[in-house]
């Protein structure tokens, strides 16, 4: 039996970070992957979806700039967009990922892994030992709710098929108005599809601030997306020509050449052998602050599988926490940007970037807060970026502690704005100290001056 200090199941971003951190400290580490090293985000989610969205975003910004807009003479080159997407995902080849593992002494095992006992993992026909710990990082899978007829649509798209599509369908029906549904609706509409977006909630991006939903909805509608909110899908069936026909609870129908199901995710634990640790196959694995499974000091679960925050960057953060716990370090810090409050971005145009509480979640948590709003491009920096584009910055401030506990920013190309807010929230920086964090002129980061002025600092 081969033996390693730590065995990591799943070589997505969370598993890679944990394995690399441990290997870099001299531990013998094996990482097991049955698909591609780099995981969902690298090949079928974050990276290819942004590749599909970015050309339109760049074009939209150029059209906001006098002098640049006059130089635009054509439409998006769909073939070039898809080719660039293929380049970004390396043609679904993970060879470029392997040197990073090699440099840290991590052994890659190809195959499907299962827990087969305490500190035992079976990969194919081989069982290996983990002397110190096993880390579960298998990720998640698309959810398929029990909608009549859906299981008979054997060519229904998930994010995987949509982000790697080699042709743009004439008609696309999207089920789900969360991040995936909103982003891919915009991407395919800008690339030429007639898109119908159906969402059961009363609004898109339901967890975010209302103004964020309203601005994204307006942008999608202006682009020609047929948005139907507050409607549940009751039936899916084949059209006579081979497409799909979706019927909602109000009797309305929507036809498409392709159907994209973006109705959430489910943890990939159904065939992981988790019953060895008394866990339920197919269910979320609950963990403590160290990412350890309670009652099993040798077992950790990181990334989507623990349900804390289904975000790549948070999976990587959890990988660092788990690795440090195994190494005997305790860097735990309770902060306001973990779990559901984690930093998050929807890469539509306008973008939506949020961290910490929304005004609603703060109220539900019993916090006494003040809410301050500002126009994202309503300063000198807005003369050069996002000119006349919709955008709002909202800060949620704990009035007792005088610290920011939530921030939502919408607008053109504002994703990188978010980290300043994350630092303020995690560091619990008092407003009186934030006044000395001077934003450079002329940049849109002067929105922070608006916060201080409104808060009377």
C-alpha cells in the first residue's frame, strides 16, 4: 500500500491550493482527479464564461467613449470569441496545470477516488493510505429539479455544455436567473441567440440588493432578452423540429433550440464513500472552522462540497485554512466576509460586486445599520470609465461599531473595486480611520469619499 501524509480528493482550485500549500511545506501529498486538473472553474465555469462575456463588455465600454465609438465599424466576431475562449481553457487540456503541482512535490493520481476506511482512499484498483489526513474537495454538480419531462431532454445544457459550445444556437431557453443564468443569458444574447430567461423568484439575482437586480434586468431587457420572473416551469417537452418547449405555471410557453438548466448546484458526494465517516451520500458535508468534519479529526472538506460559499476564491481560502490546520497552525479569524457574506461578483454589464451584508440581510441579522448610496460613476473618474452607465455603490454601516458590514457596487467594469470593501469589512476598519485611506484622483474609487461625507466623517 502506497502511503502519503495527506491525500486530497479533487484537483479543482480548492484541492490544488491545499495540496500545494502542504507539499510546499515538505509533506508527501497525493491529489486525485478523474477529470481535469484545475477543476470546474478553469474549464467549464468562471474562466470560459468570462471569456464569452468580455468582448461585449469591452465593446460596450468603447461605445461610451467619444472618439472610440466612432471607430467601431462592425459587430462581435463570434468565431474569434469562441477561439479566444478555447485558448483560455487550453482546449480542455490540463497539461499547463501540472508543472505547478510538480514544483511542490505533489503526486497526481488519475482516477475516481472513494473513501474506503479511516485514512484510506481507493483509486481504481489501488488503495492508498493517508498518514495524517484526507481532504475532500470534489466540488459540486448541476442540480436538476423534478420538472416533468426534463429527464427526457438528454441534450439539455448545463454550464459545462454552454461554456464550451462550438456554435451559438438561434434560440436559447435559460432556466434560472441567478449568476449563471444572468451571465450566460447576456453572453449568448450578445453572440446572436434569441434568449428567454425564466426565473421562479420575483426578480433576478435574488440574494443581492434590489437596485442590482433592477439594473441587470434593465440591461438584459435592453439587449433583447425575454425575461420572465415569478414563473415556475411545469413541463419540458420536445418540439416537432427537435427543439424544446418549456411551459410555465401561467400556461405560457417558450421554445428553444437549446435548453440551459441553471437551477443551482448539488454537492458531489453521492459516490465518494462518505458513509465511511457516517455521512450521507449526496448531501452537503458540514465542517467546523478548521474545515474539519466533526468527530473525524483526520477528515476535511473544502470548497462547494461543504456548502459554505460556492465560490472559487472561497474554496481556495478554505484550502489554506485546512492545510494550515493540518500543519498545526491556527490562523482562525471570525470576520464578516465568510459563508453567505463572502465577496462575490456577477460579470454581466453592468457588473454586480458585493461583500458582507445587504441592507436586507443586515436587518434580518438584527444589526442597527445606516445605508449610504452613491452613483458609481458620479465623480471625476466617471468621465473616463463607465460614462453615463448605470451604477450604484451602497455601503451598509453598523452604527454602533461605526464599521462597514456590507457593500454592493454595480456599474461598468467595477469587479476590482470590491477588494477595498472586503479589506474594510474583514479588518473592521472604523470610519474615522477610513478617512485617511485617500483614493487617488481622478478615479472612480472616490466613491469612498461619498461614504465618508454622508456618514459625517
